[in-house]
C-alpha cells in the first residue's frame, strides 16, 4: 500500500508540475500579447488547470466508482495510464495558447501595425512551447528531469525576451525607414502638385498675357467732340462720326441690333454701298439680296445666275447702286444690272475661272473696273466697257501654280494690288510693270518669319489694305492674324500679331474696323466675333455671332459705328454700340484657351498623304468633267480655257501617278 501510495503521490506531483509548467509558459507568452487578451488567456488556462484535475478524478471515479485517496484505491490508480493525463494536460494547454494567440492576432490586425512581427514571435513561441510539451509528455519523469524542464522554461523566456527586443529594434528601424519613405513620397507628391500647378499656370499663361495687354488710349471725348461740332471746328461733315467710330468705348458696347433673314443657305458675303443705307448679301442658295437694313427687310432678291455657291457680291462704286458684281464656286464672274425701281434687269458673265473664284477687288472710285482671282491662280482685270476681260497673270512659285483666295486693290494707289492663297506668302504686284508673260515676280512678298516654309499646310485665307494703304492685314488658316507695314522693304517681318481666335473650318475673312482702321475684326470657328485694338493687340470685344459655329464675313459700315456679320447661319446680324455696360472679356478666357488647345491638337495630328492626294485627284477629275459638259452644252468659254486644259490634264496625270506610287 505504501508503494501504491507513493505512486499516486508521484502521479500527483507530475500533475501539479504539468499544471505549474503550463502556467509558467503562459506567463512567458503574456509578455508578447496585449493586456486585455492575456487576461482572457490566463482565465482560460486557470480553468484548464481545474479541468485537468477534474479529469483525473473522473478517471479514478470511473475505475473505482469513488474518489482516489492515499489509503483506498491505490491499486486502481496504479493501473491508470498516467501518460493519458499528461498528454491531455499538454493538449489542453496548447489549445488554450493557440486560442489566446488567435484572439491577440485579431486585435493586432484591427490595431493596424506590427501584426506580422507579433505573429512570427507567436509562431516561434509555439515551437518553444511544443518542445516543453514534449518534455511534459515523458511518461517516466524524475525530479532531475523536472529541473531540466524548469531550466528549459527559463531559457525559453530569455529567448523570447531577446527576440522581442530584436523585433522591437527592427520594427523601430522599419518605422524610421517607412518615415523616410513617407517623407520621400510626400516630397514627390508636393513636386507633382507643384508641377500640376505649373502646368495649369502654363496652360493659361498665354491667355493671361493676352488679357493683360493695355487698352488703347481714349481718342474721342463726347462732350468735347459735341462742342467742336457745334462750334464748326470740324472741317468735314464726316469728321465727328469718324472719331466716334474709332473709339473703343463704343466698340466694347457692341450689341446685336437686328437679324436679317431671307436666305435658305449659308451667307457667304456682305457689302455696304457707299451711302451705307443698302446692304448686299450672297448665299449658297444662289441668290443675291439687297437689304434696307434699317427696316430689316430686303428691297430686292434675284437669281445671281451662278450654278454654285455665291462667294462674293459687291456694289460698284459711283454707280448709283445699279451695278452689282459677283463671283462663285463655279468660277464665274458675273455682273447684275439693277434698276432704281427694285428690279434686276439682267445678269451676265464677264469672266470665267477654271476653278472656284473667291474674291473681287474693286478699283477705288471706278464704276467699271475691278479684278478677280480664283483657285486656278489666274487674276483677271475686268473693264465693263470692254467685251472681254484681260488676263493679268497666273501666280506661280517655282513653276507651281498657287491657288488664290483673296485679292484687293490699294485704296491709295490703284496700280498696286495684293493677293494671297494656298501658301504662306502674301504677294504685292504693280500693274504698271506687268508684261505679257505667264508669271512674273511680285514687287514685295511678306510672311511671318517663323512661318516661312516651316509648315506647308499654312496658307493665306484673306488679306486687306488699311484705309490709307500703308498697312496690310493677313489672316492665316489655323494660325494668327498678322499686320505688315507696307512701307517696309520686301521680306520684312510683321509688326503686330492678333491672337485668340480659330481659323480652320472655312476660308475665313478678316477686316479693319474704324474710319482710320483703328481695330481688327475677325470671325472664329468657335462662333464668336473678335475685335482687337490694332496698336495694342488687346481684345476689346468678343461677341457670339453664329449658332452654327463659324463666322466668316465681317463688313463695317462706311460712316457709322455699325457692323454686319454672317456665317453658317442663314441670317445676317447687325451690331450697334447699344449695350449699357462694356464687355467683360475676362469671362471668355476658357474660350481663348480652347481655341489654342484645339489648334495645337490639330497641328500634332499627322495628315494622311494618300487621302490628300486622292482628294485632289478626284477634285481635278470632277472639274475636268464639268468643263467637258459645259463645252458640250455650247457654253462660250474664253479662248484661254482650251489652252489651260492641257495643263490641267497634265496635273491630273501627275496626281494619278503620285497616287499609284504612294505607299499603302
């Protein structure tokens, strides 16, 4: 019985030692866990120890039917497998530790940082605890083995503390590195924000500079001007109105006065008569209308006789408003004889271009002489007293014909005229130096130096003289408007540049406004009308002039502060300085920016060479077929037409050969 009692005592010691060991390892684990999780873990393991003892008693009760004591049932306890109790204790302790670790890991994930390091420490500690559990699972432990277990537990605690210190130090270093990386990221973000701010600033810098240009100095004071007129100090009856027209105070108060609506197509041309009480207009509907714009009604609408879009219609000066000349896409130049009773007596053709004719140049003060130009590069001089027109020249550059879009005669020197077209040069000729040659050199050529042969797609859409012929205003497609001093030598650069609009969709016009050409006026693809001060380049007015999106024609009144405009819309708009407040140009900064960005985007888009060649080839073929049909119909074309047919055929053959050789 004594031996059996000793065995039971030994078993009890093993049981107590296992419980004590589990509590010590749990205490070591507590150092790497959060306080709230450890409290749960301690309470769970304490309960686990009690469960272990109860399980041992239940074993004894199952074998003996009653509790195990020192005097009774020792033999029953000897037969009990002590290893099962120890293993049960070890498994229960390990399971509790795992449950504690999982709960701690969940809280660490919620807290955000350090989770990965603590999980690694927990895994390593589990390995160490497993080693201790393996020692606990030994079936025949002695007191010396118990001491070994205690030493192993102490080593486990020291190892865990050392790993914690290392992990904390590494974590601090990682945190420092993260702080440095975070600082670097903050610096990069600041640099990116500064770059974005700089880009935004650069995006509007051009527009800001445009809007910072100074306004012109006031040149007209109403009270003083009225007093001078009353005192008879003005030498001419028009002096008062001329000064008023040139005042930017009136220009910046422009407001739409009326809409003249009669055409069924785009209105391509406008022209006031000398008195300013009649306005002529031509349209894609092939009709020409003469308006009483004050009453806002047409006094005459007649069929122009053209077969395609009417591009220009003008009153001949000093003709009593009875002679009106026109040109069109069909290449014809026609004259209409009007009666004072509001009837068109007849129209007849006076010249024929092989390709579209865009503009007419009137000789100052002459009721019978004018000039025309067309895309066939030919300039005709028409004298209504003569039966046939005179061919002045065919404009060429290095034996290549230059399609012409614009022509005007110098208002101060009728021998001089300017032409421009499908290249970057504006050419000035003197009719006194003409010879019977197909081509000859112009007196002067002007082009902005930065555009000189830099972009083959840039060409002149319109050029006009100032009121005294001393300056030439030139508009380029998808570029700006430039002012040249006509007194400068050949090849001189521009003296002023006007920016903000967009000229790409159509062959757009440009004009001076003011009795002394104080302002520059142009339409734009954005549907707005721009007016700049000629001297300061400041935008003084910006008005929405076309719902269709493009304004093409701008015609100033000859003696009053009135402007007529037209575009893709089928109506004509009349503008007067009737607004109560001046225009606020600052609110149109976005419009200016969009025009510039669209232009830059268009320039960076690579054109298709094959598409361009094919279009030109088809256009040439269509024109050739049209001429053949006209000859078969018995149209009396000029004798020069047949001479140029061969050259057109040669050009068509060249285009066909280029298309055949173009890479696919």
